[in-house]
């Protein structure tokens, strides 16, 4: 299925303005584990592809000749379609409707050419084990504060997860085209932050997967030790590296092999240096295909000091797509030495609100011939990306000051939920018996206005039902009572 990257570009625009794989390798879904657990399967060397605790199944990648070993592991099991586990013959060297390596670079180069005032051309941040470029892209505007915080998105640290690359391309397209078309949310994000994207963290493994539909997850460093089939880059980070043998493996043949030492690999060294340079306030580390949002701690099933924030943000982020969310231990998995824990932990950089996302694709390669499914998954993740950015920017105080419109004792507090989908709730402290509420978008256009009479002096609770015609964006809430005026900012994200 040969294509140029422009076909993928059209798809996005339409929805937003060293060895050959074994032919006998399959993905098997185990229902209702018996006398075992995910941890025990990992300890036995099984390649765990996905875990769904709510639906009580585990997917494993296994050679068909070993299917008999699964018979006593679960009540029943099912072999999933071939497209889940490998590129089909017509998509070899091309990745079907996913973006292959050349198309990825062409996409970002073209986006920079189309939106030169917003999108930076790809910049190489370092080299992989096989000397391929690992590059990043910055997207921001020339407006706003001179010292904007960074927000970091990356994908394909596991090279058999191609939908993650499409998700980043979709978000980059939305940011640039949305800003150019005066989308107030895109403008707010790019005027107040620098968005950095690293689409292919593991370029060697991804290139290998193009040559015959391989299932390479790890990098291509097969040299240390000689029995290694690569290093799992998402077990090679320095925080709690090698904490135990269930969250990462010391066995070079296992898919979660953590390497000989923390940051032993060129790819993780590049991501480490880049993260420490941009010092992000938040990050999204994309994986597939479990349909979940994960936050720290991962090395142990313990809450972080930011547990309540992680939980509330994840709840809002998944409001539309129904992804499960929680710490990795709560979701039936285990990991240590991973990028999320290291990104969040602050010994080398400021605390970063880091999330891991498992995009809900059909297996690893299941949407290779399905542009509609790719578009749907990108839209699901675009919502989460917007939500993360807006949540990150509000706590850091990145917003236009509005002190000039605030007078007297009137105040507006408790604006929630923010972002809002249906009903906006807020409190107003008043000294007279009525208030007038006006909603403006950031271009100054009035969106709605209403008056509430016969209120008692003091704090009162008000609400605003978001009209169906109001588009996603950033809005200003102006409350007037007598001669006093107060305001607050909020986001609509449906």
C-alpha cells in the first residue's frame, strides 16, 4: 500500500479543519487468568502486550508452537487477527496508513514550511545506536510571555506502536492550523507555552519493523550481552532502575530487559538530555494499545504527593474516550526504570506532571489499512492533549492579567469544572441583590449574557449551561454587581 505522506496530511485535515518476524508469532487474548498473575507471566518470560483489568483479559505475544503453555493459564483464550501482530505483506516497507520513518520526517518538514511562524523544522537532538537521527519539533507563537514553559510529547519509544506517531502528527497539525484559523484554545496554548514533540524515540527499531513486518519493541543494541535482543528503552531510565524483576527484567532475551545500567542506551541518553534542557512542566509519553492513562508511581503501587491532581486530571482527560486510568499497579501491570517516573521525579529537573498513554488501537498494527480508525484514535488523544495543556497552564499562572477590570469587593471563585463540557459552576461574592454575567471569547466577542435577581448579599452559587453552539476554546467570565466587576478565565472542551 504505497502512499506519500500527503495522504496522511489529508486524513488529518479532514478530521481537524535485524531479523525477519516469525510468521508463527501471534497475539493471544487470555480470559480469566487461573493460578497466575501478570507478574508471574512476566517472570516466566511471556511478552505482555496489553492488560485490561476491567474486562479481565491479558494479551500476550507468543509463537504458535507454544500455545499449549497457555492452556492452564486462563479459562479460555483467543488468537487475535494477524494484522494486530505484524504489517501485512502489502504494507511492508510502508506501514500502511501509519506514518513510516520517511513519511514522518516529510510530514514535520512540510508542516514547518506551511506554518514557519509557528513550527520549527525538525532538529536532531542526538543519534541512535545505529546512528539514526532522533529529532524534535518545537511549536509556539511569537506572542505571550518571553519565558514560556515547555510541554513535551513523545512517541515510539517502543517501536512496534505506530499509532502513537500518528497521534503526535495529528496534534501538531491541530495546533498549527488551529492557531492560523484563530482557534482560541490553540492560540492560548501556543501563546503561553512551547510544545515540544519527539515522534520517533526509537528509530532503529521502527526502521527494522518496516522490513517484513517485524515486532521489534526494544532498540537494536544486540551487543551487550551477545544474547540480547535489544534493550527495552522504557525500562532504562535512572529513577528506580532495576528496582525489582517484575517491573523490568535482567534477562537479555525478555521484552522488558532493562539493559546493563541505567541510561546505558544512546536513545535514553538523548531523551534525558533533551528533557533536562527544555525542563518541561508536563509530558505525555505515548504507547499502545491498552486504552489507558497512567501516572506515577510505577515502580511501586504507591501514591505520589500529586496523587489527587494526577487523578483529577486523568479523570477529565478520559471523559470522552472512556480510557481507564490510574497508577500502573492499579491497572494490573508493573514497571520500573520507566520514562514517566523519571520525568516526574525532580532530581535532575523541576517536577514534571508526566502521563503515559496507551492508545486503544487494535493490537500493534491493527489499523494499518483503516484510515477511519486512525482518525478516531487521533481525535480521542487530541482531546487528552488539549486537556493536559490547559490544566498545566492554569496552575503555573500563565494567563492574561485582568486586574484592570476588578474593582470593589466583588469576587469570582470556585470556577469548576475547568475545562467544562456542559455546566459551568462558580461563586460570586456580592453586596447587592443581583448580578449580570457575560461570557466573552478571547477575541472580545460576546457569547452569552444573563442576569440573576433577588440574591442575598454574600457568596452565592451560580451556573452557566454551555450552549451547544459554543465551540471549544478559552473564554472570559465577567460578573457585574452594582458598580463592581470581577472576572475569571475558563475553557470549554467538549
